[in-house]
C-alpha cells in the first residue's frame, strides 16, 4: 500500500481536510463560488470521520461529498450573491 492509502486507513479525516484546503485554494484562484461548496462538503465529511460517524470506505465518502457539494452549490451561491459587497459599475451611464 502507498503512504496515502496507509494514512487514509489510519485517519481519513486528515485526507478529507486536506482535500477541503486544496479546494479552497482552487476557489481563491478561480473565484466563482463553485469549489467552496465542495470544500465545505469535504470539511463536513472530515469532521464526521473524525467523530467516528462516517463509514470508512472511500467510495461512500466520495459519494457523500459529491452529493453534499451538489446540494450546497446553489445554497452557497445564493448566500454569496446576497452578502457580497457589489459596487455599481462606474462605466455605465
């Protein structure tokens, strides 16, 4: 087994937290509000894995992150639109 597989078997919460951080970095580089929902989903799976209430198999965790990311995308995008400080376009007459 590789080092990543060994780490996942011993503590999957670290892997999911790392994926969440990586997705937040991607979100900063490609600001659009899409990757932040999957980062939040990865952090939630990480917390659930750390608490011991998440199943161990990687496939189930990936399905849960994907489903939560899809559900959270429109919710978080609406919140980002609502609370973003948009200045009017100075180029419009």
